[in-house]
C-alpha cells in the first residue's frame, strides 16, 4: 500500500494517475505544501510525497519513475534506447513545459508579493505556446514517447491540464487532440472522479 501525500490539484495528481494505471492500492492523504501533515514526513514541505516501506520519496517524476521501474510498466526497460528516448522526452517536458508553468505560478501566487513580476507572464505564455508547438513536432508516435503509454504521457497531460487553469493557451491542434485522448483513459477518469 502506497501513501500519497498531496492534493489532486497539485502534482500529486500525476502520482495517483500512475498508481491507477498500474492498478496498485494507495491511500491519498490530504496535504497542502508546507502544512503540518507534509512537514511531518518531508523536510522540504513540498507535495507530493509517497511513503513506502517506511521510506519517503519526493518529486512527482521521481516517484512515477520508481513506480514504473518497480512494477515493470509505464516505462521501457532501463539501459535500452527506447528508455533513453522516453527519458529525453520526460526531461524536455519538465524543462520546456512544466518549468514555464511553474514560473508563471511563482509570479502569480507562490512568491511573496513584493518579489512577483506579473508582467513576465506574457513572455511565459508566448514561450509556452512556442514550446508546445516544438514538442508537437517531436511526437511522431501515438504517445508522447513511443508506441505505448508511459509516465511521459502522464506528465505532459497534467501540464496541459494545468495550462488551462493557468490560462496559458497553446495553438497546436495535434496536442489538443492528444490531450483529449489522454483524458479519456479510464485511469485518468477515475482520478478525476476522486476530486
């Protein structure tokens, strides 16, 4: 049984989706960043965190990679070229999509008010749209990183969903269609129904 700390409005959604895809048992423990619940298990106070066998794992992508490797699904085998291509796509999504959204969030509500620069968001929105278009050109298979659904799809779809609430629009019809297909997955629908 995995214990997931976070909320479905955070990156914990990614971890819960991975667990649903893997059909593994878990408990979702409501925890917001830096509250006493998460601080009791993780010194960083960040969500998500997962407790397994007494150990606490942090960072949504690291957690998903651990789950995929441990249970032999959602990623190609380590040491293969297919895995290298999947890892490259995951890192591109983190660097070019997730990081831009996170910068926008920091300047909207995360940073102390006196350190926010709201004007930077116009530049970030332009960059996000450009990066999504570039990513679309890299995707030549049915899924983000090959011919099978992987954690890259969870990561990308979560970011695309986040972009809606953040009002970061993108023009790529290919990515819009891709996101619609990923949201139709039964595991995604189960997680959405939770929250």
